């Protein structure tokens, strides 16, 4: 089960990023984190931007409502989603 938690003004969502994927999309759950496949390379923040756009689209929120809180240079990241509770995030991803 995803380890989504309520945080100030929203929720935190752990993700595992797979950059340079042949297809973009959400790939289920692995060890409590949402697997996100993006075609962008992990160079100069391109993969981070692709991840925030993709997750925002899946959750039905503006891209500016999703930000990388931790792990900007690694595959394991912690995203903050403004305006949604943890239960809202779980419901929209299921």
C-alpha cells in the first residue's frame, strides 16, 4: 500500500522514478512508493518536471500543486501535493 501521509496544506507521496522509459505512466506500487515512468532523462531537472506533470495529471490537480520535497537528484523522491489529503491522493490513484 502506498505510504501517503497528510502534511501541511496537503499530502506527501513517495515515488520511485524510472527515467528514460520507452512509455510514460504510473507503474503501480513498490515498497510503499508509486512507480513513475518518464521518458525524460535525469539531466538538469527534466525528469523531475516530467514526474510532477505526470503525477499532477493523474491526480487531477495543477502541475504547480506538485513539488519535489526530497530526492531531487535521486530515483527515490518525496512529492508534496498541495490541496489534497492523503485519503484523496489514494482514492484518485486507485
